[in-house]
């Protein structure tokens, strides 16, 4: 996960495709790398540090829920 400082009331775009160079936020890379994907837009509810998902398999997007620790993620083959 990515620890990020969020500001209450500010809008953010979380990268859901994994291709952004500005992880965990969207930089528009999905338009070419994953045309069917789109970012998740959300508004921070409070100021402070939040842990945003990096594995993209969280059940509570955009926030990390620990899914990255599961075998399905840990045992996944990396693209070559």
C-alpha cells in the first residue's frame, strides 16, 4: 500500500489499472495501456494519512484492506 496525506474535501483519482507512473494516483496511462479501465474518483473525508491500495485487488477501494497479503496476490506471476 501507499501511505499518502489526504486533505478533507479534496477530490482524488485513484489508479485502478496499475499503469500510472504517479501511483497510487491516476496519470491517464489507462487511456493507452488499459482502455477499458478508469480511475476511481473519491473525496477525502478527513485530513491525515491514508493507506491506498497498490495491488489493485482491495475489496475497499481505494483503501488497502490487506488483500496484498493473500496467496492470490503473493503467488501471482509477474508479467515478463
